[in-house]
């Protein structure tokens, strides 16, 4: 997600002339792609929270910097990183609704639920890349469209997440309850 998301931000920033933001996003996309070479299943190096939390912070900070520099509107970085935002938000809200301690390890993110349901990590990674690339590409296309088409693209993605989440929920319902509650932290486990 970082390689594709920061590449999309870099392209948009280069296109708007916000070169400092563009170069920073390009560097992050390149570093993430280099890391991915060692993290693609079967992974040999894992990022964990020590790497993913700073990347999330940088996505938010650079997204905001691009808004301030008029490189893109607010919806752009939100749409680019929407696969992560939707998964994290739904997971957090689901755990809060159940009264769970949200700071504790769990296996409730969409990717964890799919792996627990039998998907290989390679299959999951390829599907996640395809989703992220489709969202990022459509966000870049939407930047150059009139308002009606832009909001149509955003609405299509907003509507697409509902059946995706429902399919993951149906798939996860087939997993034994004992497997669902075993704590685990990351993709590489």
C-alpha cells in the first residue's frame, strides 16, 4: 500500500508542480518498493508497527501538506489510501462496539481474516496490490475530471467497499471461533 499510495501522491504532486512534496513521496514509494522485495511472501523481513506507524503518519502528514500546497484536494489522499483507512476504521469500530480493548493484539483486520479463512499470503498480497492500484489509479484520473465525474468515481469506491467487506465477513464466518481469537500482530506472522 505504501509503494502504490506514495507513488500516486508523487504523481499528483509532480503534476501540480509541488516538487518538494513530489520528491518526498517518490522517495517513500521507492523505499517501500525496495522493502517489498524482501517482504513479499514468503517474507524474509518484517516491518511491524515500528515501520507501519511512521508510514501511516507520513501518509497523513504528506496528504495534509499537499492540501495546504494546493497539490490536491482533501478527498485525494483519502481515496488513495482508502483500502487501509476503511479496513482500520471498520476494525476499530467493530472492536469498540464489542467492548474490546483496542490496544491489544488481535486478528480482526480484513487481511488477517482472509488468511485465517484459508487464503495464502501470496494470494492476499496480489489481491491487495490490485485493489490499491485500482483505487490509486482512479484517484489520479479523478483529479483531472469535472466535479460530476469525480464524485461518481468517489461514490463507486465508497459503494464498492460494502460488498467487499460483506464478502470478507461471510468468508470469515466459516473460520472456527478458536482460530479467530488467537492474538497475532502482523502480516508476516
